[in-house]
């Protein structure tokens, strides 16, 4: 998954089609490790 503003690249739980625009939900953000997790929004 890739956000354009701000620039973020991360894994996304679920199976979005490559290159498609989808809605996602932020599941976890860990500032000390600079990591995030997303899942497809219903």
C-alpha cells in the first residue's frame, strides 16, 4: 500500500488489487520504530 501525502509505503491486510485505489484503516502506528499497519476498510 502506498500513500502519496504524506509519503508512506506499508503492508495492507487483505488483498487489494495491485494499482487500485482503495480505502484503508490505520490499525497500528509505532512512532519509535517508524512502522504502520493498515487494513482494507469495509
